């Protein structure tokens, strides 16, 4: 699935600047794809292989995360104010 999505995104004309394909991160995760389109929107496809829990076989916690950020300079994130609790 990760390879198919990466191929799909590579065929969509993302900018060369900021493009990352199969880039390993320090925590062992892999940017399968990260790209910025002509309108400045970002697509991130991240493959994460979480460490196995005790007694559990390795590679049982693999997940693929697809993120789409419409406005990376001003993300629409709800922030909890300090006095809300």
C-alpha cells in the first residue's frame, strides 16, 4: 500500500523543492513521501514501525500515516488555553 501511494503522489507533479522519498528518520520511521504542491499544501506519507511490546513478535505494530496539510503556515489546530482546566 505504501509503495502504491508513493507512486501515485510522485505522478501528481509535486514540487522538487521539499520532496522527500523513502527518507529514514532518526526514530526509525520512514518518510515514504513528503511533498508540497503548487498551492503550498503538504502531503506526508509516514511509515512507522513501533517497537514490539514485551512478549510480542517484532513488526506487529507497523502503521502507515497519511497527512494532508492545507495551510502549513497557519494550520487549523485547536489549542487549549491555559485556564480551560
